């Protein structure tokens, strides 16, 4: 009789639980063999000395029972750990986060997953974003039974909405078919063994040093048993997903009614395919495309044994055939869409070009002064008076302390710093991660005008309408660098060329940093003094970084120059 696959998600999950029972039995068998191998080797070496009746019948009968009991106990603990903490550990290791709904791209992901969830009839699906430049996605089932779909930042940046729908449909097909539950469990089991094997990894220390430190050699038998078990579990996880990927492709085409869009997304993933986060090979079956895909696209025995996915071009060919197209036509569509996106980019102009057309915003009278009153003096370590300083400058002096003597010049009062209410209030504000002067919160650190909320390539930033500076959360910078929504004017391109010639090719890279450090810049968010640092070791554009709340202040055109340098290098 033809058995129909159940349409109810919870019934599918229950069937997957039943399917996992043979896997648990396999786990017990492997632990039984591994522990038995270790015990047998130990007794063959020294067992006849420790146990006089080593070869007696009663002992040989009790030994397998003891090994079996130990194997069952370890397998239960291993299975429980994988089921309870496996998915959470994988998401944490890949640094996956819930979508930031203030970000346009993340909001589109959340909406797309919800749309496809409704279309596939699933009760709930949690979306996640992995901060990786590659194009990839994965589906898994968390400990409470709730399915999750995680995609990379690269996929959000490079795929169109319909391609994202196709990818979400593919992952939801895995979930609705029950694949995600089983693959998550197997990968979690293999990952637990990987962690144990890494913990038992022999240290790279000379033997004489180990003898001197009192440490013996590595547990070779245990390490070998765990390595063998880990290898078997890894091969099992590799064998799981090959045909499931093709079936999920077909189901995604049925849900989304567009096999070509999924084929385009797969080809883009193939073009921009690298390791994802802190990648482990045990995670490969979870992804839509195996990270760091091998160039071997043949369907041979070894390919089927060691590759977790079928050949990519085979999948693209099958999807193209559903739309009565050839794979070459699908690839041509990808490059045509890339060309159209390039032509649709908006133009960004330099700050000088904008100011030539639009004058600077008028500064409100209440914030016209960019300088705070310099009314404070302080005795340095030699007892000499220094100053005058503003309150922020005073508190951030390297030799400032609450017991050092300071003077309020207009009032003519000298006393330890802690005696002045203004100083105490300023320190309290800093303790609460607020500026020393609360009226300066969310104000431009250069010209003190209020910062406005705006968006830059879909990322929420704060901008100054007067000087053109921007305040960006450092954790959002990867999103801006990945996304290619904008083109740059000739003036900005010329600035980037001049910067490269003057600073990147100049062995003395501290000149600009010293110029910026001459002016004290205080974080508009938490009030801490920002430090001038290169953006990264690759790109020596000096920017002001807050080491407290991890925000970056870009002066006018600095963010655009950084993008140009990175994009040109790419």
C-alpha cells in the first residue's frame, strides 16, 4: 500500500524521533566497540598482573556486560548533549544572531521567511543571520523543537528578493520533510565527538619537556578510539544529505513556483563560496551549498563518500530543466542581473560637492558654541597648575583622580576633585555610559549639532548634517562593506587614489592619526573619549573608535573612502 507522507509538522517530528532510535543504537554499538578495544588492549598489556584470573570464564562474562553498561551510559549522555545543546552550540559557534529589524536587509529576511513559512504550512520558524561574506544558508531544529533558518550576510547582500524566497523555500522544505531534525542531530553528535577529540589532541610539546613537567604521554588508545568514532559519525553525516538536497530543491520549486531563481541563487553561492564563521566539516550537511566546495564535480564513489552534497551543476541542470532552460541560460541570467544592479546603483558625491549645491544646516542658537567652558585647572604630578580645561578634558587627563586638587577659576575655589558636584555628576554619568554633559548626548563630536537618524545601505546610522560625519556601530560595518548599492563620484574616486598614494604606500602612516588626535573627540553615545586608530590592519584609514561602546566616528567622506578602497581591492 502506498504510504503518504504526513502533512502535519508535529507528526513529521514524531516520526523523526522514531528514526533517531536506530541512530542511538549505532551510537551504543560504536561506544561498545571503542571502549571494548581500549579495555582489551589494557588487559592484554597489564591485565594479567592486575587480575590474576584474567582469562577465567566468570571474568570474561562480566567484562562485556560492564563495557556494554558503560557504552549505554556514555551514549545516553552524548545523545542528550547533542539534542539539548547541539543546535544552540552550532548557532553560537557560527555567531548567528536574530535579525536586526531596523536594518532593511534583515527586515526583508524576516518577512521572506514568514511568507514562505505560511506558504509551506509550518507553525513557527526562527530566522538568524550569520556574519559571513560567503553566500550560504542552513536549516536546523532547536532544542525546543522550533525550526530555524540561518542565512549569511553575503546572501542578503547579493541575492534578490525572489532568490531569497527560493533559498528560504529550500530550507523550509528540509524542515517540512523532517530532514532538518535528523541532520541537526547527526551533526550535533559528530560535533560533540570533534570537541572531545580536540580536547584529547596530543600537545605539541617535546617529550623531555613533558617528563620535566610531570605530564605523561597522550591517551593514545582513547584518542584513537574517539578519532575513529568521530570519523564514522562524520561519514554518516556526509551520507545524509546528498539526495535530500535534490528533493529539497524540487520541493522549493513547488513552494515558490520558480526553479530558475533557486538555480541562480545556487550559482551565486558557488561563485562566492568560502568557509562560514568558525567552520567545521561536520556542519557541511546543514548548508545549502557545502562551504569551500571542492572543485571535484564528478559523481564517483569517492565523491559520494566524502562530499555531503551532490555536484552543484547537476542541481542547477535539474532546476533549469524544470523551466525548460539550459544551465548556460541560467548562468547568463546571473551575470545579466549583476550588470543591471551595477547600472541601478545610486551615486554618492563627496562632502565638498554636496556643500557646493546645498549649504550647511544652520546651527540652532542653543548649540552654536562647539566649545565647552574651560573653567578648570588641575595640579599635575609635580604640583604645577595646568589648564584651563573643560570638564570632559579634565576628567580624561591621564593624571586625573578624585583626590587631586583642582580649581574652579571663575569661583576661585580649590579643593580635591571629589568635592565639586559637577565632577561627581560627570563621573556618575560616565559610570552609566552617558556623556559627562548629558546635553551633549547624540550630538556631533566635532561641531556639537544634534545627530539625525538615517540609513546607509540599509544600515541605521547617525549623521551630522553640518560636517557630514557619521556614527556607526562597529558590528554593522561588515554589512556596509558587503552591500554594493551605491556608486561613487569622480571626486570621491580621486580622493581615494590620493589617499592610497599618500598614506597606504607611505611607510610613515601616523601623520593623519596625529592630526586627528590633536582634537579631543568624545563618543556621542557613552561619553568616553574616542581613540584614533586605523580601521584595520589592512586598511589604514584612521578613524575615531570608542573602546567602551564599540562605535566608530567617520568624518566626512571617510566611510566612502573605506568602501572604495575595499571594493577596488576586491
